[in-house]
C-alpha cells in the first residue's frame, strides 16, 4: 500500500475509533440515567479525555495531509469532511458528559412510558447509522439518518411539553424536570450531530453538499447584490 | 436542527406519541449510483455557454504515419479564459496544443482530420495564411528559447519581420510587451544587453513578451514553468492570471497544482483521447470519470 493510502486509512481508522468511544459513551450515559449510577457517569467523563486526545491527533493528521499531499478529488473530500466530522463526534462526547452529570438528579423518575429511554435509544441509533454510513460508504443509510432527525425532534417536543405539564401540576418535581429538559436538549443535539455527520458522508460520496437543501434550487436573494 | 414550532405550548395535546421510527430495520440502500455520469464537454459551465468561443476543436483526429495520436477530440475554449491540458506523457496534450496554430505542419508524415476554429477562422482551410494564424495564436515553449540577440531585438523581432521600421512604434511595443510580461522593471536599463544573460525565469517571461508583441488573441503555452524554480513559476502563474484579461490562454502542464491554480477549465487526456473536461474546481474536487480521479490523486497505472 502506498504511504499516502496508509495515511488515509489511518485517518479513517481514527474516526472509527472516535466513533466507537462516542457510542460507548452514549450507552454508558443511557445506563447511568436509568440506573441512577454515579459510577457509570464517572466512566463517561473518563472516556471524554480519550475523545479529546483523538480529536487533537486527527486534526493534526488532516492538516498534515493537506499540507504535504495536496490531495484532490475523493481524497480531498474525505480529508475536508473529516475536519468537520471529527469535531462533531467530539461534541457528542461533550453532550454525553452534560447528560451523565445530571444522572443522579433526575430520580425518582417522573416521566412515564420509557420516554427518556426511547429518546436515548433513538439518538443512539442515529449515531450508529451515521457511523455505519461512513464505514460502508452507504449514501442511502446517510439519507435515512437525515430523515430520522425529525422523529427525534418530535419526541423532544413531546417530552418538553410533558415536563411543563408536570411542573405546573406538582411543584415538587420542578428540579428534576429542569434537569430533564437539559438532558433531552443534549440528546436532541447529539441527533443533530449525527445528521451533520451523515451530510458530510454524502459530500464525500457524491461531491455535492447535502446541507440546507432549501438553498440548492432557490432563486438568489434579491437583497444580496450579485457579483 | 430543531424546527420552529416544536416547542409550541400545547400541553394538553392528546395525540399519542408516535412509535419510534429508528428502531425498525434500515431501508434498502439507495440504488442510485453514487457518482452521476458527467458530460464530456464543459457545457454544464454557464460561463462557457455565455462567453464567446475563442477556440473550437471539432472531431479532430491526428495520425503520425499509421499511428493515431489523437482520437475524435471535441473541445471549446472560451474567450478570455485559461484552459489547462493535463495527462500523462504521451497522452496527446502537446500534440493537440500544436494543432491549434498548425505547428504540426513542420513535422513530416502528419495527417489531420476534423476542424479547428480560431474565432471564425478555419485553421486548416487551404486558404488560411499560416503566418497570420500564428500571429493570432502565439506560442511559449517548455524551454525558453530567446534569440541570440539583445533583449530589445528579441521582443521587436516579430514586428520587424512584419515590416515595422518605425523606431517609436517599436519602442512602444517593446515596453508594452515587457510590462505585460512583468519584466520591464527588471530589464529597462539594459535593453541592449544580450537576452542570454537573463535568468531562466526572466528568459521565459521574455519569450512571453515576444509572443505578446505581435498582439495575439491566443497564447499557447507548452509546459512554460517546468524548467523554472518556484519563485519564477509563481511569477509566470501570476502573469497568466493577468494576461487572461486580454488574451485567451491554453496551457499544457504536468503540474496539477499549477493547472488548479491558473486555469478556469481543465481537460484530461489519456492515450490520445479527451477523457473529461470541465470547470477546474469541479474536475479537482469531484471528477466525473474514474480515470481522471485516479490520475489527479496519483493512483494512475
């Protein structure tokens, strides 16, 4: 294998390693919430350090590859998108820490019907699929992730309204509900992160930005003078 | 992102919470091909459609004896744009460049089919005046080739053989051309010195000035920087970007970063065939053809 191909493989492997840590953090966060486990929450925080180390390492690798290899075409798209995917994964870790930190403040449970668990699992599924679409160069799966974001947003809205209702009914649950609002906000952000990763995967595979589809065929804004 | 409205207060909303969609099996992978086929000609580029065409190559075939060196080439170069030809050695890019102002006439045994249009002029029509044609499409070669004359006489040469005798006209043309080639400030005090005493980069810019002196419409450059150091190369590249305001430029280069830096359009050749041409940014970030991708990422062969 050429040295350059080996370096690109190192980059891919690094992103996979980071994504593996992210998935582990999400699982532990879910367990910490359900089991009210401070030990599990501490494990999440401990993993965040490894995540940060990977981010520094992969940032440096991407910049080195750009500087030394003058990449083009598919190689260029992989490296440029990696520079955006890496911070997205790192942010997933940060959001997990935010959730895990609250694991012991949200008990006894006030939400019924496994809503909280479902939010965690849907988000976890999106991250898993975003990573799988990157590994398997699977544009269809990446599009599935982007479409699934609406479902998590919907769930977020429902839980939020339910928490407001509970707080109005019973002031004793306000503290737990406030923490829970931040918990679901962080899950919702993680789902956004998975969506962003899937958009980058589509750019790597197809060479066109998948972001902001409403701008792709829109007429130019009349308030912005054209060149 | 969370849509506006997702948090609208409606705490008595009786609708059931929808079943999660994500815990079901993923759908079949998208059957669409990851890379849509791209047209071979740069016709998708609106600037090519709107700008007048300076050079047009139609179904060009070229044979050296029995050996076919160019296969059915179709290409357009827009006025005041820079087009790069890239491809491995022997792919036909220099041969095609030399077809554009009939430099191949000088080689025995060459047979050409098809059509080349320079503006409205049919380059290979019997009535076409080759000298006048080469005045309109000047050439700069890989190795700088100043004549063993003074700097002034090198630049004035083309005008002198056209019969220009007026001293003031020649002086003005020499200054204008040397300024155009970014060389004036460096040589204005030694115009009578021999051109052979200039550095390699200066000699190459002198050759560009010599080409500019006869006021061509097109400048053809055959690897103009391959013998220059990075600083001289950067000067010539800056010059190319300046010159395209007045001229149309076609450049053959082995340096892909150079093609990426200076050209509006890039054409990739392989084994005498035009594989792909299009907007330079597009070709270097998302080429339409596998062979182009392999070549520009260094995985060729």
